[in-house]
């Protein structure tokens, strides 16, 4: 369903349009204006399909169709519900600096649609205020959804940042440990080679005059070399 979110928008637009269609003859009697109002209803519902990619453009198309509706003499029709959905959509996508003027534009449109007919047993002032409150509630709801979405996104970004920092610290710790082991290997090799050199010099100087001491020194060279190799293998295994 996430890969076909446009299908949900299409179903909503079709549901509003089909619900609105049989009620239109109540608002206009003559045929040409009725056909024009059907076209306006399509203009109200079709731009809703743009709401995910182009929220402002979708709202603009719906709002223009609603203004044409007033020119045709139809104050309020069921398809105008799309205006509320468009206000909610814009409020969930943009900050109040941009979404609030959209909500105010719908309120002004509503006033132009209703005020000239207040004395014609159309809707009373209480119902008008209820509609304005409904627009305000939809805008507030959308704004709260956007704020919560931004908050969750900031938490996810913070968690990702902490994870990256943790990985960086782990890499630094590994590098530091490797450097420490490398220093220990260097110390072992340097110390062992120094001992080997000294003992080899001693053995070389005594090999003719004191062969036993020379032999003992060479055995010490052997043991030192073996010990150094064992220690190097252990450290390299850790590394």
C-alpha cells in the first residue's frame, strides 16, 4: 500500500465526487449551469491527486475551482469538503507561516460564499461560526501532526548521529589499542635484539679463549630469540 498511496488519494477524490454528483441539481436548476458545476466538481476533486508531490499546487487548483463555483451561484456543495482536506494536507507539510494563510484563504472564501445568503434561510450565523471553527480545527490538527512528525524525525536524526559518534569512538579506541600493541611489539623486538647483539658480541669475543662461555652466550641468544618470537606471536594474535 505504501507503494500505491496515490490509489488511496484517488479513492478519496472519487468518493467525494460521486457523493457530490447526485446532489448538484439541488443547487442549480438549468442544464448548462449544472454541467458547468459538474466540471467545477471535477476541478475540486482532481487536484487532490497532486497533494503528495505538489501540496501547494494541488490546493491552488482546488481553491480556483471553488472560486469558479461561487461565480456559478452555488454557495456550498458537498465537494467543498476537499478544501478541508487540502488545508490539512498543507498544514502537515509546511510551517504555519505558509499553512496559516492557506487556512485564512479558505475562511475568506467561506465568508464570501455564505454572508450574501445569511438572510435567505441558507445557514445561520451559528453554523457559519461552526464551519470556521472546523477549518481552524483541521488546520490545528494538521499543524500538530507536522510538529510531531518533525519531532520524531529529529529524534531519529539524533539517534543516527549518536550511532555515528559511537562507531567513530569505537574506531578511535581500536586504533589506539592497535597503536599500543604496535608500541609493545616494537619494545619487545628492540629489547630482544639489543640483548641478542650484546650476547652475540660476547660470544664472538670468547669463542677462541673461553668456548664454554661462548656456548652459554649463544644458548642465551637462542632462548632470547625464542622468547621474543613467542611474545611477538601473542601480540600479533591480539592485534
